[in-house]
């Protein structure tokens, strides 16, 4: 097959694109990566060489979050060339209503949460004919050196960004003026989400509608979901803030890698260390490998996955994470992965402390989790599913 993939302005997506490209190439397929950031003509990923690649039949175009697929230019191009477009969503589909409503004729959409698949089938079945669940993937490297657990530099590491939750909530002001009925609706919904950590964003919206007596037609209901995006970000940042704070307040040493942590309420504590503002995604993996425990807070995926968990285990470290129904079905808590409960966050320091002090147990959990991910949740598995879906669905 001949396959087109894309670089965008999102560094992690570029890394994932490289992983897919390498896996396809190892299987003998021809690939071309188009850099959407307008590289110079002589750049190997430029539009100039993209045009040359299109001189022969293309079998598939693959993008993350709609890059290379959702723009009018590409919709027309893939339709004209009759090329199937594969869109791998890395976040909730409520962010991508326009893409789901208008996309290339031959279109497959993958979601990283089973609830997301249900959302698409319930509200967009008339325009998205092919959607399926596909877990995230981690990067597997053979023969890597594993640093002994007791010699690692970091006790607990968290890799990811932080924004003040109120800052995210204030984005509602861009949609509705204060005092407006819908502004009040979203303030009520925000409180509901903070009080119900097991419910999805769309479940919270529907519950708030019942609570406030708001009734709208289905067409407007989708708009209510779409405008919930700031709350989706707010609640995930709220729990990132809480998880780090409870560990910091307990006196545990924690290192934070990513943007915005200087604004965290615990940033001033002597046991809270910031490593860097922002580094390329690929360079975060060695940091993971040098940590005994890597903290994870799920991005409000209640029936889904996150690549951070898989990459932590493939770097021979231990993920300490809240859970989802999918994680509960596929990993054994205390055997292959360490789980904490957002509803009982006060127990998080005790869980972390026991793992830090029990080297044997931690290493056994890492080894079992490593084998589980290596055998099931690497980029080779994604390629298998993409190819299998293309053949099965006959898009």
C-alpha cells in the first residue's frame, strides 16, 4: 500500500505519526509524511514532494484529530482521488463536530474511549458511517537498558501540562455573557462535574439539563455538548491539581515535567520540583524511565485509555493512575498497574509510599504490566487494526 500521513503543529501527534510510519514501512508499505506547517520546497515533507507522491495511486490517508483530513482542500483531494481517510481521535469527539459533519466520502474514525464511540453513533450516525474503538499505543524498543529501580533519579514524576482550572472555566465567558441563562447552566454543570467524578462530560450535561429543567431539540443538544469543552478541560486540570497537591502536602518528592506548573498551588514547596517548561514528546520517555513511579490522571476518559500509561510501562516504570472501565477490564490493579480513586484521593500518598518502599512488589508489577503492553498495546497493534478495519468495512 501507499499511505499518506501528516505532521502538524502538535509535537506528540508528530511523534505518533513517526511511529505509525515506521511500522507501515517495516511491513513493506510506502509512506509519505506531509508537513502541514508549510516547509520549504526542498524539505522532504513539503507539498512539492507530496504532489509527486500523488502521481501514483494512494491507498490511505491517516491523520490525528483531523489533521490532513478536515480542511476543505483535503476533503476535495481525497474525494477526487477516491482515497479512504482514517481519522484517529486523541480526545473527546465533542471537540470535532465540524469534522464529523463534513469529511471525505470514504471515512473511518477511531476513538480512544468506548463512550466516545457511543457518542458518535448516537449523535452522528447520519454522517459517520464507520467508527470504532482503538486503544492508544505505547512505543516499544527492543534491547533498551533498564536502570535499576533503586538507582532512579525521580521518586514520582508527572509528565503533562497544567492550567489553572478557573482559567479553563472562564473560557465559557467567550461563549456566553455572565448572567445569561446558558452561562448559568454551565456554572451549574461545572459544579456537577466536580461532584461526580465517574460521569462523562455528556452525562453531566444531560444531568444538568434535568436538574435545571432545560429542554432543547436534538440539534441544540449537540451544541450544548460542543460548548462543554472548557468544562472538560477544567475538570481534568482540577484533578491534576488535586493529585499533585495531596502528594506534595504529604511530603513526598514529586517532579513535574511540562508547561504551567509554576502556577500550581504547591509549586513553592521544597519537595516539588519542576524539570522543564516544555520538551519534545520523545524526550519525555527517558524521564519516565528514570522514575520509580509515574503519576497519571486520566483526561476524563471513563471507558478509555491513555498513551501515558502504556509508555510508562514500556519504559519499565510503574504507572499510578485513576482508572476507567476499560482499564479495569484489561489490567489487574495491584498486579500490573497501580490504581488510586479520585473519590478517595486522601489515600494516594499511602499508596505511593508503599510502592516506593517495596522495591520487589513494584518491580514485579512493572514486569507484568510491561509484558501486557508489549504484547497488546503498541503501534503494531494499531496498524493491525487500521488494516483490518479497512478490509472488513470495505470503506
